[in-house]
C-alpha cells in the first residue's frame, strides 16, 4: 500500500484515513478479534462467506450446546468463533470467570434472524442454559429481546403501570410497588415485524395499521422497537426499551430519532388532509416480572425543547412467566438476574 501510495502520489495521511475507515468497518461487522479485523480488510468477501456459512447453520439448539460445552468443558466447537466471543469478567474469586456474547451487533442481528427462521421449539432449553450458567448471561438480554418482539407481533394483552420520576433533570424513572392496572391491548390478528432504518427517510413507516417496527442496523441507543397508533386521538407513538438489567441508561441520540419519527408521522397525516395533527410519545421499559426494581435513567436533554418534543409518559411493562408459557416456556423470567 505504501508503494502504491507513493506511485499515485497519495499522501500518508490519506492512507492512514483509509485504513481507519477499513478497521472501523471490519470491527463493526466482525468484532474486535485482531485476526478477524485483519482478514476482514485483506479478504472481505471470504470473511463474509465464512460467517454467513456459520450463521446459516445456527439455531437455538446450537446456541444451547455452545453455552453448555463452554461452561462445562471450556470447549468451543470449530465454527463458534464465527458467531460468538468469550471474555473474562471482573470478579473477587481465585478463578477466572468468563462470559459469552455475540461478536458484534451485526452478527447478533444475523444470528437472531437465523434462529427466528427456524422457529422457537428449543426456547425452553436455551433459557434453561442461560439461566443456570453465568457464562451465558450476556446472551440472555438478546434472547429475551427476541422473545418480546415475537410476543408483540403475536398479539397479547399486557398489563403495565407508570414509573415514578425522581424529579431530577434529566430524570431517572423507578418502578412502582403498586400492581400494574393499565392494559396494552393487542392489535387484532397480530402485527407485522417491520425493519426500519433511521438513516433513510423512514419510508417503511406508513399509515397502514398492524405494524411493529424494529430499528435496523445497529442497536438504537434509547429504544428497541416502536408502534404507531393512528386510530387514537392524539396519535400515539409507543417506544419500547427491552431489558433484563436492573438499570438502563440510553443515549441522547435516541431523542433525535423520536423527533424524526414524529415529524415523519405528522407529514403522513397532513398528506391525508389532517391539519395540525396532535402526536404524543409513550415510553415503555419492558422487563421480566421477577420482582426486581428497575431504574431507567434518561439521557441529558430530556427537558429541552418545546416544539416537536421527545418527552412523554414513562411506563413499566413486566412480562410474567405465564404470558410466555404457552409458546416459549421461559424459565428465566421467573428468576432474578
């Protein structure tokens, strides 16, 4: 590269900038393992083919076997390094503790899609494995998120209740000790899982009913999915943050996405002849009903702005084990983190 740069009179700074871009792209797609980053730069098509082959064979049963094998024997199969990464965690014990996670956000999404295509018949086994062995705890949240996505799409009447603000700026919202009494009604016939790219013009978000929207690409910094209720007055945009953690904090970039979404929805309504439509936002923290107190710390900037504001009421939606028992039998949900 240096020789080619010299021949073409490309400066060393330009070469360095190009390498930075290549390294960033490789880490976003394949994770931070140096070998994978190097191979992703030198031979990107081959690396993609290798990872695609491993993901095409991936399912819940394979993930269960992978976690069990690593936990019990400290072994990983030959193709697992294309899907997961293991790393030590801080602990006060004499022996090392290790955890497993997907290599990157892109691989996590591809693995979730591969498992979704194969159905959820192994869901009990994978949850049992993750629940019993701490090594799989990093994967627990990702699998729980997929369960919740599926549950929302199927259609379920769920109970939720308001979270309590601590009055600070930005506020932290806490779960209430009172039982939830509000109903999140299902959409008749279920909802269609629709992927949305906030980098585009949100063309997938339409006036059509029955859509459950999941941001595509990388994880949204503030919420994992959303719905738009065009039948209500005012129109309601509900955003869902799905987590198993006792405390969640997001990025202020999520506020921009919400305002962007409100602007798009307002234009859709105005194009249909609705002048000055009223649109409000609701926030939902979706978590297992395991008795754990949850805290949702809002990012800086919550109180800013008076027009097209991103603020809204904040609720907690706890998913009880009985709600998932029919299809998913998630033993995780009845136990603390």
